[in-house]
C-alpha cells in the first residue's frame, strides 16, 4: 500500500473536550486492511515518515497483525506531514497541511513492487506520487490496483489551507487503476456530471468507479462482466465484456452512535481498504461493498486509528 502517515489535530469534533491529536492519514486504511484481510495476506506499507514521528509510526505498525514482519516506514529527514482539521458540521471540515515528506520517484519505488500481489494507493497528501509515476506503475505492475484519488484534488494555499481544484489529466489517472474511489466533491472536480465521469472511466478501462456519499451510502459503476477481481483476467475477451455497464447505490449502514460520540474521520479510508481487502479474498463486488459499508459505520463509532483494527473485528482493545 502507498500512502502517508499524517498527524492530525482535530478541532470541533467534540466541542466539550477541545482539540484532539492523533494519527490520521494512512493509519485508517492500515487498520481496515488489518481487520478485513484473511489470514495468509500480508500488508506491505510503502510509506515515508518524517524523522520527528518515525518512532510513533513504527509503534503503530507493531499493533497490527497483518503487517509483514520486516515492514517498516521509510524514515526521511523532513518533518512529518501534519494536518489541522476544523469541523464546521458533522460532515464538512477545513484542512491545513504542514510538513515536508517528499514524493516517490519511479526508480525508488520500482524495486519495492516486485514481490507484491496487489496494490492499494491512497493519496492522503496528494503528492505521494505524480501521474508519471502512476503511469509507470500501471505499465510494470501486473496485479490489481485500487486507487483512492482523495487529496490529489486539493490545492495547497500559501498558509497550508487545502482547497478543492479540478484534476488535470483526469483520464490519465483513470487509466492507471482497476478500481477508482472518489467522494462526491471530488467527482465534481473530474467531469461536468456523474454520467460523463462514468462514461470516461469505462472508456479508460476502469473496472469499477466507486463514489462515496457519506451517510447516503455509495454509488458504483462497474464495467460489463466485472463482479470479482478474477474477472480482470478476462477484460480483453470481447464476448465477456459485451454486456451492460452495471450501476447502483448501496445505502449506508446506520452507526450505533450519534452526535459528539460519532466520529466520521477516516470513514472513506476504512471503506476503500475494506472493499479492496474483501475483493482480494475472493468476495463478489456486492458482498465486498456491503462489508465496506459495515466497516465504515463501525469506524464512526470509534475515535482515532489506534486500536481501530480491533474495534473493526469486534474485539476488545488491548490495554
């Protein structure tokens, strides 16, 4: 998996307690992969972390079961990425980014991909890698690729505030993954309307375009014949791919908590990592999507990413 460790300072989630500091970024995806993958799968985090938070990052990885025994974040000299989040409603927030973890370059990333079976990419900073590197991945990596485009839609203002922007070369990014995830706001930055984006995604060879809608669930558009990851091997079969595009909305699961007890932070990350995990383990798309919705609802019931994998499995969190 490719992403970024981010240290969050969260304002407004619970006005009674004041700001909360905790891990964010790829830690939510790591927790979900750890909870949703079957035994036998190992997670290899291809993640850089600033020297200032490297010990904390290694400590977090040690709490996970599915992380490869020799896996470790790559420590860099620059300060780690930090984000100040200010919630203005239950679902809306502003984000201000600081830090300087550098992006991946192809020559540094290529040897790390050789023994991997699948690749989950979640662009938490938005500059983990650029389109050229993603195109090299698509050219050289033969396993399934899941990409949550996420923060690539966020421009960084001089004060660090992140603001939505249209995505240049959207079709180029779409050609680089089998499954693409965006949320509703991000979708509006890629095409003039949802049908135009769906048509472009299918033309670019995307097997599944998934749009998360917060408490309204998620919408997907699947290419003809795509129901399991194994179907990707038959995508060049004209007869197999001659059917109809399939689309539907799956309603969200209802969390068991509301108000200040609910925490929506990381729900999209948990959703995507769970969806891909279950597909990797052989589930149908419909079953994997349902499991992802359940996991996202369980995430709402939990604050932070530390201990989240235990919570998603329904276990007691070790002291």
